[in-house]
C-alpha cells in the first residue's frame, strides 16, 4: 500500500504466468547453487544456524545438495516444453557432469526432512493419523498392492498391512478396486477384507518426519535424464539404486516408529531387492523400448512418493501419464475425472477482481499447466 500512495486497487497483484514463475525459480536456484560454492560462514554464526535450522541442522553440504536436487526436479518437470528443452538439457548435463560443483542427494543419510525429536514440542506427526485414516483414507489401492504382491516387493510389509478380520490379521493382501461398485467396496471395508497403509510405519508413527526430498527421488530423476540422453547403462544403474534407496527409506521409517500395532516384520535383505529387480514387470533389461523403461521409472516414483509426497506424486503423474491407471468416470459430477489443476480460491475473485478477470478463462479444473504436454 505504501508503494502505491494508499491506492488499494493499484496494490492488488497481477497474476504471473506459470512459465514466468518457473523461470524465476530456476534462475534463483542456479544462482543459489553457485553462491553456495563460494559461501563461507563464520563459526559463531554457524553455531547459531545449526540450532535454528530445523531442516538440515546447519549442514551447508546438505543445503547445497538439496538446492541442486530441486533443480533436477524442476528441470525434469519442464523438460518436455520446447521453450525450456535447451535449458533443461544444458543444466541437467552440468549437474550430472560436475558433482563436485553441483552435488545432489546420494543416499538416505542425505534425505531432506524435518525430524521429530520429542513428543513435547509443536513439531510432531500426531496429526498424520487423522489425515490418513479418517474417512477410510488409508485403504490400499488394488493397482499398487497387486504390483507389490505379485512382484515380491520388499516394501510391501512395511508400507501396507494385511486384512484384519474378526480381530486378527489374516494372510490376505487385497486392495480396493476403484472401478468396483459402491456395494462391493462397502462390503469389503465392512468385513475388513481390505489391506491398509501400515499403521506403525505411517499414520500412527508419531516420529514420522516431514519429508521434503529424498535420495530415491533424485536417483529416479537421474535415471530419467540419462535414459532420454541415450545412456542406457547409467540409467539402469540409477533406476536400480533408486529402488534400493526407496526400500531402505521405508524400513528406516518403520524403525523409528513408537507404534507396534501392525504385524511384526522381517528386515529386508539385498537378495530380496535383487529378486524384485529381476521380476518381468520390474526388470530394466526386460523393457525393450525407451517408453517401457520410462514406465518403469514412473512406476517406481508412484510407489515411492505414495501418500508420503502426494503432491509430488500428483504432479509427476500429470507430467508423465505413467503408470497407466484407471479412474472411475463419475457421471453424476461435471468434473467426472481427476482435475488437471485446482482453481483459484473465491477470495481472489472477490478481492482481486480486475486481475482475476484477465485469467478467468483459464481458471478451470481441466486447464493444463504449461509443462503438462504428454
């Protein structure tokens, strides 16, 4: 208001385009990455930073890795857009080709997350239970559960739990089919014949961290970039490393839990990971084409992000349209399929009327964001 001489109308912000926002963020992240290579923090300041930094505990190396990993995520997001392709190719090549200057997250010790140290502070995960379990939000979906069961995925026993019937867990792994009738779905839920997300690993784990970015995601981003660059052997190596890091991450999450309501589990073994990676639906060498290999990468992102990084999961699914999933066609609702975006809140329509009018035509659930080009 002070910059407009008290003119309230002139103070209302215009809407930047998504392309402008992404360009700005990529520019800033590149500048931050270079600045972090020259930054020196005096010991006294660093001591205070370590106390105040609830994300990376003042570790400048992890901040540097996080910055470059975010760049990989965003460059992948815009890589299919002609206006961004040259930049995406050049910067990804620079990051992957110069790890000394542009390091990224390499293992689960590098994961960027807000850890829970005590149940006696405002930083806790107790709300996760209601957020996931209310309204049966923690039911296993058939497509994902079938993949994990049929391919002997070692994440199965810490990511989900078997059906619970008559007061006991039974050896049945059944997910909800979104195309089944309401009556069939309701009967399965009422009888308890549905697997759910693992209580002890996820929703009732009061030490579940606030996860921002993980090594497994970065591995899979590398695999995608190298696949598109025609470097098959390196792409395979990072694909398999991403799977291994994802498995390890979910077992780490289970290990820090203060809840034991889910069935006991055996730790994973390296042989289990190798067996999983050799399954026909998972094996890199079994995929004959680049599109089939991209589907493998996308499937692993879908499993890894899951309900933990649901917004990233939704964005990557919109970008890649993989893996191929079926959605109920709700003929009772004008929006009968999942939306491409959310609409602006009503407050924008009321309090920023003139600027909103300029974008109103694009403010629909089915208007795709610019990087959604597949």
